[in-house]
C-alpha cells in the first residue's frame, strides 16, 4: 500500500478500538421501545453492534472478535455457555475443516499448478491473446470453486506474471530470446492489466459455483438452515441444489467478464509469439504425476461424487425413494468432506508418507474456522432472542410493498455494497440474517432474498481492499486504481443483475 493508504488503514483500525466500546455502551444503556420486553435481545444487540464495528474496521483479528463476542454473550447472560458455543461444533464447521484439508493437499502437491498449466498449454489455446485470457480465467474460476479464492489468486498470480514476463519487453534494451520473437514488443500494456484483473475477478466469481467455493456460501447456507423452515422443517440447500444455481451464475458472469476485459484490454497483436512454448516448458518441468498428486485427485473425486450423489439419486429415483432418503440422512455435506480428508491420511504420498500428514493438516486457517463459528453463534442467538425479528420489523418500513422480487433485488444490492467496505465473510455474517428477518417480518418468502444476499456478499470488485484477491493483483503495479474501480463497477452491476435473474428463475428448484 502507499503511505496514504497505510495511514488510512491505521486510522480505520484505531477508530474501531474507540467506536466499538462506545457503541456497545450506548446501545446497552439506551431505551429501545421494541426491546423493552426483551432484555436478552437488548444485550445481544449491544454485543453484535460492537462486533460488527470490529469486523468492519478489523481493529483486532476477526477470529478473535468472534470469540470475544461469543464470550461477552455468556458474561452478559444472553444465553448459557453450552448454547452460545454449540454452533462452533455445527456440522458445517466440519465441512470447512475437511475442505480446507483437501485444499491444503492440493496446494502441497502442486495439483493446482499442474491443472492450470495443462489447460493453458492446450492446442486450442495456442498463442492467441484472447484464447490465453479466456483459458487463464476459466482455469482460475474452476480451481476457485474448490479451494480458497485467495489461494487460487496467489497461485494464478504467479503464473500470470510468468506469462507476462515472456510476452512483453521488461526493458527496451534487454535482448529477446530467439524462441520468443520480436512481436512481443508490440504487446499493449492494457493486456497486462486485463490478465491481472482476470486473475482476481475470475477467482471471486468461481467461488460462487459450489457451497465450499468461498466462506460466504457456507455462512449463508447455515443462516438459511437456522432461520427458514419449509413445511415445519429447517430449509436445506444441498450441494447439488446450490450448484444448480451457482454454476449458471458463474458461467454467465465469467462470459461477461471475459467479453469486456477482452474488449477493454486488447493485446495489440494477433499472436503472442513464444507464449505457448514458455508455458509448455513450465508444464514439462513438473515432470510425471506423483503419488501424492494421484492420491489427492482420488480423494477429491470421491469427495465431489459423494456431494452430488443425493442430487443424482433424486433425479434418477425421485425424492420419495428410499435411496434418496438414505443419502439425505447419511451424506450431509460434512460427511463427504471428512471422508475425503480421511482418505488423504490413508492414500500414499511421497517417500513412504501418506498424501497428507497431521502436522500438514493442522496448517489450515483455523482462524477462519473460528470466525465462521462466531458468525453462526450470533445468527442462532439473534433468532432465539428474537433480536432478528425486531430488526426485521424495524427495517421493513424502508421497503414498503417491496414484494418478493423487490426484496431479492434489495438484498443482493445491499450485500454487494457492504462487501465493498468490508470482507466478504463479515458481509455474510452481517447481511444475510438481517435480510431473512426482514423478509419474514414482511410476510415474504425469505429463501430467494437470502440466496441473493449470500451470492452478493462474494461480489465487491471495485477497490483493492474489497477482497484479498484484489489486493494481490493490485500489488503487481500493473493495475491502475482507476481501472480497477471502473471495471469493478461494471462487474458489480452485472453480478447483481445476473444473480437476481438466475435466483428468480431457478430459486424454486431448491424448494
């Protein structure tokens, strides 16, 4: 960051340390008519207000904020400790843990890099700048559907910089390798900007395809399960059902992203001489498939197959069949994740070791896991204390006669705007439960607005601070801030429109 950005970031964090306790004290001491007969909800409101400020300003680590917020709920007797901390053992928490372990193995054995280079060296891609941009973005989006958006961006960022290093002159006086050719001199600098933005934007878009692609997906699904009922039972959106909506959203958004980056960031040449040869050399340097890569791929395939099995059985035999009922009860999302992760400890890796050892598995981001648990806990407490219902009834006056479609549009738009100012994970914890409460208070089916808000929390493409993915590519020096803002606005608008349209058309399929 520049010195000005560092200064603003420092002031933002300091402001959080001051504003959070002040807001907590103000809400706790104030008299709210709607909370007069709900003392536990009143105390929870004070805690959650302080937590939201700390999340937005990142004054202290977000995971620590979640833990301290849950602890404050016990101290203030919002609920007993066993109730407050129960969400930290929710089955979806184990979905995170299993998925993170698989992602750790993919990264450890270089399976992600092998996949990326295999796609980019396809004959169909060749040396065309447009095809390279498309294949690079499509690969990034696909990988991001299964592992962290940030990890995907970091890996593809390195590959992207390597591509650009060969495809353009780094110095006017430096000699060019014979196998690259002189056409590289004509490469438009805007192409470098487009390739870097494709790295970040495609990773954020790809995370929408599956429930495990990005943290807001699982957070939103948990709030849907906690706060929405269908025929008296908690609403469940399976892995397969999510993909029925998420994959079309990703496909349409990615095609839009490619179209406008290809148009606004031209390469200036028809062929990138030497580009495919360089990538082919990089792929050959990977050597043959290793045992660890094969074992990781097997675990990955098993995990995905078990995730989509209930949906396949439902399509083939119907939702009333015994086979589907068995899959529904025996294969909730956490079970395939843990089975796949377990295989990593049994299948062979290198030098007589398993594909993943326990010391390696413990290197997953436990802070993120704890952050999820805190978000789940606040959502559950807001529901049990009726704070969510109170908030929804108070906010519903802002959307008079909005109807189901109006709520869907408003929820998606608000989630997108909030995600510009704070992390996507914090946005999901803040926006989704409020949207559900507002819809319930208005007598509107909350499922579609909740899905729209969940998807919208993964948008936010305008600023380097909007997502870690944006920050990574901005640090390359190849992405002017003005272009990131302009191109990000286009993608935010398109993302909101696409999410609203797809959720409205396909939302009934998850009922």
